[in-house]
C-alpha cells in the first residue's frame, strides 16, 4: 500500500464514519469508518517505514579499500618541481603578508 492509498482510506473512512447517517441494527457505520481510517493510518505508517529504514545492518556503503584511495594527500613534488596546493584566494592573502 502506498501513501496515496492510505490517505484515500482515511478519507473514505472519515466520510463513512462522520458524513453518512444511516441506522441499522446489524452494521454500525461509525465503527466501520473508524476501522477503515485506522487501516489507512496503518498503511501510511507501513509505507513510510518500508521506504525509510533507519539501520543499514552494518554493511558499509563504500568499500574501505576504495575509500582509502581517495583519502590520500597530494604529492608535494612532481618532476622535481614543488607543487603549491593552496587555494587561490588563500594564496593572495598569503602573498599580501
């Protein structure tokens, strides 16, 4: 059940429970409407819980070996030349001092 179907059940149950006025000894429409609304609320809650799990059962999203290769520091020298890895806006401030 999706969220839209749950909302439709809540609306349909509310119409049956509060808008329909019919007297019958065998069927209580107010109770039936409330039961349908509760089913809709349960459906909304279940669809939310299934779509948004809180835990990821301990399995990492990125392989640690792959993550390690991206956490390296850049080389300081390439072909004997020193590399300045300072961002441009910080270089300008450094040069002014």
